[in-house]
C-alpha cells in the first residue's frame, strides 16, 4: 500500500509526523517511531518528542472540534509525505496537553528554547491574501520537494534583486492580487477570461535594520504612466513592451503581454523605490489560506448583506474562511462610500488579522496547521526565480521575522480624484502628500514608534551633522547625477556656485548607475566640509557616508544625486512624520 493509502488506513495526518524538538524549539519530521496503538504508553525507544505528542493526543481528543478515531495512530509513519486531501479540522493540535506528567512538563520547560527566537514563521501579505511559509526546521528531503513542487515561478530578467536580500539594505516586496479566476466557485468574481490584472497591490517596504515595515496599498484605479518594460521569453530572449501614458495601474499586468516585472517597474516609476521581489496570488489563495489557519477574525461596525459578493455577516466580530473570506475582501459597495479605496481598508483589516492569527500560539504550536499553511501558501504563490524555492523563501523568512506586528503600518497611497473626469471614477497621485510619503520610505523613516536601538542608530547618524562647518569657499565637491532629472549635476553645480559660493564644485556628469537616494561620501578630515554642504542642500544624516582614511591634497568629496533629488535648492531631507490615515497590524478595527 502506498504512503497515501497508509495515511488513510491509519488515520495519520501528514502534519502529525512533525514533532517539536525541545532542545532546539524547532519542528522536525519524525521518521522512525516504533509501533504500537494509541492506547499504549510511550515506548522507551520512541524518538524524542513522541511522548509529548501522545500527551497532546490524549488531551486533544477531549478538546478537538472534529474528533478522529485514534486507532492505529501509534504506528510508525511513512517516510513519504502525502499531499493534503480535503479540509479537515486542525484545531485539536494546539501544543502540549495536560496528559503529560508534571515531571515531564517541568523537564520540557527547562529545555524549551526562547520563544522570541524559536517560534517564528514568515508571514506577509498581498491584497486579498496573506503569505505564510513555515520558518522552522523542515525535516526530510521529500517534504522540501513537496513544497517546492507547489511553487510557480516567473523569470523577470534583470528586474528585481538576483539575491534573496542585500545585507544592510531595505527590502521591497511587491505582492499582487490578480483578478484571474482559478479554483472551484470563483466564476462569479473578476474579469471573465482575464489572464489576470493587478487588481490589489501592496508594496511591502522593510527597513534595512528589519525593525519596521510599511505596507503601501496602490489603488488599481490609479491613473499613471506605465514605463517601457522587458519581459523574458521562454527561449531566454527579451521582448520590449512599449510604455503607455495616462492609463489605469491595474493594466501594468496582463495587458499587452505584460508580466510582473512590468508592474514592478511601474511601482518604481511612481514611488522611486526599486522593487526586489514579487509574490502573486489569485482569488483562490484567500479561500485556501483563511481555511488553513482555521478562520480569520474580522469586525463590522454594522451588519452587511451584500447582493454582489453575497457577504452576509452581523455587526461585531466574526470568524470567516473560504468563500466568506473571499466575499469579505471583494465587497466594496457595502462599506463607507463604496469605492475601491474603502475596499482597500477592509482588505488591510483582513490581512492584519491574518498576520495575528498566523503568529498566534494556536498556529505556531500546531504541526497540522503549520503543514497546511505551508502547503496552501506554496500552492497559492507565483514568485520571481530569485526566491523560487523553499530554501530561498525560508531565507527570506529569517529576514522578516524580526519585525514586531506593532511596527507594521498599513497605508494607502495618497490620491485625489482625477481632475480630468467630470464625474471622477479614477484617482491620481496626491501631488503634496504622496511625495512626502515616498521620501519617508526612501529614507527608511518608520511610520510607527520603533525600538530604542533604531532611535539610537538614527541619533548616531544624525550626529554626523553636528559640529563646525567649513566656509563655502573651502568646500570641494564632485557632483554626479544618478537621479531622474536630466542635467541634475550641472543644475546643482550652477546653484552651488552662484547661490551658495561653493566655487570648487565640479560637474562629473552621470553616475555609473542610477540610485534611489542622494549620498555624500567624504573623508574623516573633510567632516566640516560635509556638514556645510549637507546644511546647504538639506541632506539628512543618513545621506552622509564617512570614509575611513583621510583625504590627500585637493581630493574632493563625492555627491551623487539620487531619485530623491527634486531640483537644486529643494531640500532632500524627508519629513519625520506625515498626516495620513494608517493602521497597525497588531490592532483590530471594525469596518464601517
């Protein structure tokens, strides 16, 4: 009989083959358990953690919402991990049960690894879903192969980051929820026959110190310019797709054969932030993931009965999954003004709640839920090749799990009604607030209060601006243009010489490569010159890059203008805060 047959005959869930190693705090695949039925005591030869599981089983049998027959569960599991079949309740697998002895429990507590270090998972988001990959030890080659086989990848050519993440640098992940119809029951949603447009979009910006993140929702009905982009073809060649002006953001994907790299380029064009990776899901993902976590808690300020989405929920708190979860994130007309912007707020509430559920002990201590989540998430995802395997996604998990949910801010791109429309149905970027938000993100400024160490680091960088300043006539600087404004270097040199008296400034034309942020590189013995130039140009402390060796002779500092350069005389320092609506991932708010 095959492994899947044995699993059915003995009523063994594949995820139940994972056990918690009390020495490491990681879940591992148990392979060589001795036989026996569920009624027998734990065998002396059973692997570490098997007695713990038996205790869970005894206590879980009394608490489980969907009881299972315990016969034969002590039999040794197969090395093959069968694919999940059906949607069985996983709520009984909640961790150590009361059936274990006090001595055993005390021993386990002594050996237990610190919770903050050990019990973590990769949990991030995308428009109508949240992504989870188990960030713990995975025991067994076949299990890796199983999850790897679920993933879909797209070769985005030169777009994005070839590495999972760059050390000591921010990380930008674009999560795209498409309106492509897949899966049973999704015929009533989205655009029939569509290859998938960028229906829901979140740019997830993670700070370089990994203490905070900003989840920026970009409306699908935003009118913008889609730049020329290259798409990688199956034969390895590149196809150039012409840009389009004054068009909805959502057609940056799917239309004219555009792939996610085109959406990534469009996001960079709007925000000035280079996107490292993308994750893409469709309607089916929210159904599968919400079911895998055992439901997601949502809150309504008033009852909703929506004729379009068929959502029917009372006021107050509800736990939803499957079809109800999809209906919740697709509903628009029953909330506030019935716009796509109002739906984005509802989606942000859903994602925040899913993150809290995924990080809860109820999920992290349940091998069954962890398996189902990893299985559902990897099936739901299409990603770029740079993160297109379980080991690479696990590496990404380690980059992200340091962030406390209270330091994850959800915001919507500041927009205004499209002035070109007599009766506006689309929006355009807010010319005042949007650049302020982009500047904060480019300068890695958190929208929340973050840990003390981040404040200390910022204070250390800002300290570079304090001290004596050289006279303008003594400032010597070479200016390179790595920004988006043509002729920016000459414009800056002319302004410095004519307005500020910096006569020893030189135009060095274009920088070797484009850069997002303006930087000033200087030697230790040029610190007074650096402070003077920073004050003239409004440079933040984070822009100053102090070298380790002194300058010799007439060596000049190097100023490289980035995408944040808006013109000579315009301060580059980003705002410290901005007055826009935002929500935190650690707080629940009722949709109105």
